[in-house]
């Protein structure tokens, strides 16, 4: 997933999480007020689904995923579960559809750092892709609305 290997991954991971927060704000301008699920449609491209799992004063747990209509049942991928730190201006990936959330104990070791790096680097590239293709969630009267745009 990630071929970039920075020298100081811990520092780069923090910078990446801050950058991803800024990109997420471009995708979801009303992120701090978010409390409902929403869908962004882009012509013939897959619909982008946004689900709110938890909301606290300074954090949100969201799931962001494409929706694919396939048989025998619809498919949601990459199903990224995100923790958004509104006060710190950071977002981190907790899990994706292929790697369930891991519970780590003790100090951050190299394996944990590598795992977090790969997930957050993927989010960085995926947010770039979504923004490049015009996906946006917009708000009307504070509530996110389903957005339809022509690609």
C-alpha cells in the first residue's frame, strides 16, 4: 500500500494526520457540526457514503466508503473508520475493510507505527482522489444533504 519510507515515521505520521484533517475539511466543509449520515454522488462514479458512528465535543468517529452495487449484495469499500480530533486538527484511520481495528498495548512499537502509517497514507491518497474527482458534502441549514454533481 505504501512505498514511501520516511526516516522519522512518527513525526511524518503526525504531519500526515494533520494534512488529512485539512483535506477532510475540504471534502466535508461542515465537519465540526456533522451529526448525520450523508451520500455524495458524482455522475457515473461510485457514491461516497459518510456515516457518523460517534460524536463527542472534540472528536468524531466516522466511516467513509464507496458504495458498489454488485451481486449478491452491495459492497462498501474501503470502509475506512476514522477518528477525527476537532480540537487538534487531526484525523487518524482506525481500521479499513481488510484490517479490523487492532488493540495495541504498551508503547508504540515499529509494527504499530508501520500499520498506522500504511492506513493513514492510504487515506491521504484516497482523499486526494476524491477531491480531484469533485466529491464534496455540502450543508444546508447545518444538516448535510445528499449531494449530486455531474462528473
